[in-house]
C-alpha cells in the first residue's frame, strides 16, 4: 500500500486483513456489487437531491436526506477544522493538547464562516472529569459550547477514541465493542491508572448526550474516533497498543463494530432524536472495516453520516481502489448516506523542504472542490492550534493562509 503520513497524536496505521469465513465472503460479494453500482451512479445525483430537498424541514439543526446534509432547509456543504484540545482547562481537568484561552477560542470561532463545523474531544478521562475530585465537571465543555453558540458555529462532539488516547489509555478490542463498553475500566491493569474514568463509556455517553442535546451549538455526535475492533497483544497493553495491534478475524471484528454502532447509535437517537450520529471511521482498511466491511458497518441504523480521514497527501481524492476514498464515496452513495472528511491533514511550514502553507492552502481548495463534486458533504482540517510549536507539521495556527479571507476555510 502507498505510504502516507499521519498526525503523531493519533498514530494512524492502515491495515487490511482477510478472512476465510464463508459468511464474510458472501457478504463481501453482495456489498461489492452495491458499491460498483453506486460508483456508476455517482455523477447522476441531481434528481435524488431534488427529491431530498422536498422532505427536509427548515431546521436550525443539521439534518440529512439521502446523501445530502441540510441546514435551515437548504443543502449544507461545510468547511471547518479539528481542534481536539478546546476542552483543556488546567486546574480543572487533566487536559489533552494545548491550553486555549477564552480569547483564543473566540478568535477561532469568529474566524470561520457561520455554520462551520469544529470537531473536538469531549472525553471523560481528561476533559469531563475534575482532576481534583475525580467527578464529572462539565465546565470545560460548557465553555466550548458557549463560545461556539456565540459565533453561530456547530460542534462535532467526539465521545472517546480507539486507543483511549487522553481517555484512560484502554485499547478498544472486539470484546469491548461486543458489550465491554458498558463496563468500567478504571484501574492500572486496564487503563493508565489515573482514576479519571469512573464511569463506563455507556453511562458517560448517556450523561453527555443528555446534557448537550438541546444546545444550539451541537452539530453531530461522534461515538468513537477511528474505531477498529483490532486486538492488542498482551505485552503492549494497556497503553502501547497503537502500531502493534493485530486483526485475527476480520468478520468477527466487523460484527463487533456493527453491534457497537447499532447499540450506541440507537441510544444516542433515543436521548437526542434531533441530531445526527457521525461514524468517525478512518476508512483506510482498519480491522473490521476493510474493503466491503466498511459498508457493512456503515449500514448500521445507528450511523447517519459516514466518515473518512484524508491523510493521502495533496492528491484531491486519494487512496487505492481497495480501501481508498473513491470506494468510500461510492459506498456512501450505495447506502444513501452523507459522507464527510472528518480529518484531512497535510504537513506544511517554514522548514527547508517542507510544503509552504500557501501551497497547502491551494491543495485544500483542490481537495474540497474534488471531494464535494464526488459526493462528500464537508471537510475538517487537522488540526487548529492557538500557536505553532513546530515549523513543519499538520498544525494550523490562526495566521495560516487556510483561515484568511479567500483561503480554503476563511
């Protein structure tokens, strides 16, 4: 597979694994036929979109009909940024990423076009738990919602992530996705041992969805960033699994992920029937979502919006036919669901040999145009930071050309 670059904070690693299961092979053939049919139809979507527009209400919440997102009754193709660190608040929580002042946060939201989307971590372990009491303390997340609402922006709220990065350090394996998410993992043998995850994922999800379901700043829920039902070898548990994970049974992993999204998505929809659930999938052939299993998992009624993460370099629509963006876009069309680039990253900066930030801006403009034309409903740039600490990185600071008037996002 073509080599790609990934943010150090998430350590993306694309893997593709097979299975000898007859059940898996049969399902793969059926879904592949659907994907091929959708590929042919990708350029013929106007009648579908016209019909969709007639069924969408004039709502201030983001809605979907077929493959299109809507806002205020009109088609909505958004731009925005990932800013995972926004909930960090020293003295209150353990934090994940840079401390962002009130002024810096307001500057971010003010710099974006109205009704953009900003994706951030709202993890129990480092954002929602008070470091002094080990009890839930919503003040840091409240601050993010208040700033977004003040500037008429929307948030994608990420509830946890695959490797427990900034959230207890527990690797989510097949047994976790099959029901372990209802158990508490809060001791040194199963997490990082800090004691900041007193609730199960299930109970925390219920609490956070209930709290923010009525916020005007809420855009979508993301139950898990970059879910994959892979297995961590014992010698690397619990906090050194990334890069060492294996996929002993692709079919079992796919079934586990489908159960998770069926169950968790249904619970979110029950508590908050107005807002969409976005998958957060990386889309590069990870365990349980390889080739046609991406479509099998994404068909879950618990998922409203599909996701892929674009670290394929400056190519507007990157990746090969097996696990790249062309297949993911066609699979979304086959399912009749919108799809977004939940993360899109390009390394740039001022170091010798590094892509110039102006060139990165041009590349992102090309990506947005090509991916929108191919059926994507939005793109989020990885990752906004209040100030740069590296002269060649994925980071996007406030003065980056991307955020200026006429830039890809500004």
